[in-house]
C-alpha cells in the first residue's frame, strides 16, 4: 500500500498510528478489498472544512455579478410535472 493508505485490518491493528499520521502527514485512506472505503483526517482539518462561511444572502451579495447589469430572463413556460 502507498503512503497514507491502510487496509482495514492493518488500520485496526495500528489505529493509534493511523491517527498520529493523519495529524502529522494528512488524510489517511482506509481500503476494503483494495478499494477506498474511508478517510481519517485530523480533527482540526475536519473542523476547518465544515466551518460555515456565511449564509446564502452573503454569498449572493458578494457575487462578482452584483451591480454588473446582467439580466437573467425567466422562462415563461409552465412548471413540468415530475414523474417519481
């Protein structure tokens, strides 16, 4: 296996090492039957990735298209019935 890649059994046997490497080297991939099944990341990295960066109104307010004069035409056709 490559650096940062662990088979499930190997990861179970060396779980402490998997965590230490996730914290020092970066994400560690755990494979099952040779295919990626999970990734272990440091808690600090996970918190950084899931942290909300504002709300939808702030996103649109900071758009580079705001104030550009771009006009978006709405379709006048009726709404389609979706077959579920």
